[in-house]
C-alpha cells in the first residue's frame, strides 16, 4: 500500500512546547467531563511512579509501542521484567510460530490492563489516537477494562480539528523518520481513533496521566 506521507513538519505551529498551566487546567476539566480520569504530574519520573500506583501488583497487562512509554522508562522495565505484573507481550515475543503469535496478539486485546499513549488531546476534551496496525484500538475502545495513557502536555491542542492537524503535520512525519531509521520503509497512518467520551455504563477504568513537560512526540 502506497500512501503519501508529508515529511515536512509545519513549523508555523510548534507542537513540541508544553501547554500553559491555564490551558492544562482547562483541558483536564474537559477530559474529566467526558468520563476519563486525569492525573497531572510534573515529570516523566512521576508519571512512571503513578503508573505503578494505578496498576495493582499481579495484574495482567499489555502495552503498545510508544515513544512516551520509552522516555519515562516504563518500556525498559517491562522488557527487563523489573515490574510486579504479568506482561502478555513476553509470551508474544517468545512465540516463534507466526500463526500462534498472531493468535496471542488477538488474545492480548482482552488484557485486563492496557498501557499506551495518544497523539493529541483537545482543550475541548476529545482524545485522538493514530495507528498503523490498529492493534491497540480494541483495548482503547472496549475490550480492556482498565486503560492507562501517558502523554506530555505538548500534545494539547485547541480543538478536535487541530488534533487531526497535529497528527498529520507533526506526529506522522516524526514517526515516518523514526521508522526509516529502524530500517523500515516509513510510517503508515491507517487509522485514527477519536474518543469523544467514556460511557459510565461501560464500567471501565480509563486513566490519562498528563505530564507537565515534553515526553513523547
């Protein structure tokens, strides 16, 4: 599939600067009003500690590829097994048979706890997720009872439309370059999830940890 990627970032808008305290406060209120729990921390180290506070020891977890989780040190803990949880990705990575590995990936969408990040958060409360494979989307939308997202406040934008623009003008070009450095052809933006609200009737526990500094892209 050959989908054009705009590799030039629009520097008329600096998407790397953390939002002001007033903007963060307004956004926190708007996201909470949509049924999502929000915790505000100052640093990536505090975000990592908060993840450990939220997820109980012994919980079964799954996580998606995330620069944010890498930067706060969580991915290293998961890879090195320096954590108190049952990580389903260990079984996936250990499986050599492609068919069995795919089956394990499908089952992992039912993980009770799923960790990841998002690409944009509107001051009006919408949360946006960009994805290539869509592997995290079942858990984000329904199948996991507990979600933990970590995101820097530089991902806050004024509106839903501005969030879509951030994905196309900033997140996608950066991911394209990152994937090329890893030896891949580039990034594919195949799916965009817009989370308008989390229904109380769903009975899920959805957490957003907002970091008051730049973490992730």
